[in-house]
């Protein structure tokens, strides 16, 4: 996208944001990828490339080989903990403070939004940094020693294996977060989609719900995707470059 055209689109997007009374932002893997966090598929590199996704991230895979699944998630946890928020994360936290009402919904399982200053985030796919018992759901505080083990730790309450508190293949999403996201999408007047492919459901339904309710849809992505047919304004490029400029433009408009 040429500089002059980008500036024009950012100004247009900023004006839409400042006129909106309720904004919902949906973020996907593209936002965290700019911080060096690999997408789910990209995380299956090196040693892990020989395994199917379902072997590493499903209840059945965990049942068959809990040690394999545990070691993969401990590797992913190390990668996530080494990452830091990028300017896009920071800009979203700033936008939240500038907008009248701003709800952040993410498909990402890291905590980079929180680190950047965003609060009350709806995590649709859980968190890599939280753990619970696979049977009784008792929360578990992970120790350094447990991270280095070949097998997952066991639950202090029932003795079953502990697992990451993320959504695996074949599992339902956390209903409270999903319900809150659907309510927010149906009542917003602008939805900002950032780094989300539009391929993963039910998150991909949120822009459709917002559109059907009359909301304006803004999309910031490297490439057009399945949502292109309903998008009102598409800004092509890295969110870490576009979002800071957008937040600054919104701030200028508010200041008059």
C-alpha cells in the first residue's frame, strides 16, 4: 500500500473510530506473529513437524501420549514468554483508552495484550500461561521443576494429569467468553479485525454478526481474506505499523 493511500485510509478509519460509540476489536495470530510468536501451524517446525496437529493438541492425543503433548506446550510456553508486545499491541491499548466503549476479543493464547496494557480481554481459545486438571478442572500453578519434566504434573485434588488451559481440537470454547463476545459484536457499531484470518470459527462469525447488526467493519491484515466481502475498509500491511498511526490519528481528531 502506497504511503499516500495508506495515510488517506488511516485518516478515514480514524474518523470512523471517533464517531463510533461502541467498538469491538477481534485479534488473531497475525498480531502476535509480529512479536515472534509462531502461529499454531508455524509452531510445528523442527522436531514437531513430524507430528499431526491432532497428536499435539487434542484430548485424544493427550490421552495417548501426555508426555509428548506436555513437552510441546512447554516449548511453546518458552517461546511465548520470550516475546514482548509490539507497537500494535500498545496501540490497541491506547485505542481502548480513546474510544467511548472498546471490547477486545482475541484468538491468541499469549498474554501480550495484557503486557501492553489492555484489560478485560475475552480469550476465546484460552491461555498458554494457565493450567488446570484435565478431569476436575482444578487450576494448577506451574513450577519450574514441572516445566522440565517429561510428563505433566498431577492434580493436587484428584491426581489426574494437568494440562494447558487452552482449547484443543474437538473441544468447545469457553462459553462465557464466547457469549460475551457475541453480545458485544451484536451491539457494536464498529468492528476492528486485526491479524485474524477469518477461517477459524466461531470467532470468524463475530464480524458477520456485527455486520448484520449494522456495524462498520475495518480490517487490518497482510492480505485480503474470507471476510473481504463484508469489510467496509481494508488497510493492508503490518498491524504494528498501521495501528500506531491509527491510534495517533484518533487522538489528534479527539483533541481537535
